[in-house]
């Protein structure tokens, strides 16, 4: 009797019995696999569409950045040109200031000499005035 129950409990990996339950299960697995494959394909297509759109947007942004930076090489030239113009302006101003300083020094020297001449003239006038008074006092009242 032990031999009769041993065949029943023995597992079978492959059975050649085809029945309605096996066909329904196999059909459900095929439908589920097809639906899953369709969804996976749809998701991959969506990802590819998103990637293509994102690539296009990124390319547009880089193109815009490139357009905005097109003038950058000219910027170095313009800055250099402005610096050179500023240097020449500074040189002209320095020359003008040097000329003004020398002219102010000349004017101070001329004013100093005029002040000296004026002091000498004033002194001579005072001396002449004192001498006239002395002469008038010596002559007496007329």
C-alpha cells in the first residue's frame, strides 16, 4: 500500500495532460504578456519622445547662449580700444596740468617781482614825500 500513495505524491515537472484550466492559464499569460509588452513599448516610445523634446530644448538654449556670446570676442578689442583712448586722454590731461602748473609758477614769480617793485616804489614815494616835507619845513612858511 505504500507503493500506491508514493506515485500520487511524486511531483511532476512536465505533464502531458492538457485540460481547460491549463489552456485558460496559458491564454491569460499570453494576454498579460502582450499587454505588458505593449505598455513597455508605449513607455519606451514616451521616453524617446521626451528625450527628443528635451534634446531639442537643450539645443535651443545652447544656440541662444551662443548667439548671446557672439559679441564676446569683440568685447576684448573694444575694452582694449577704450583703455588706449583713456591712456591718451590721461596723457593729454597730464600735459595740460604740467603746462598749467608752469604757468601758475610763472604768474607767482611775476606777482612776487611786481610785489617787490611795488614795495620799492612805495618806499621811494615815501622817501620823496618825507624829503619834500623836510624841504618845506626848512624853507619855512612862505
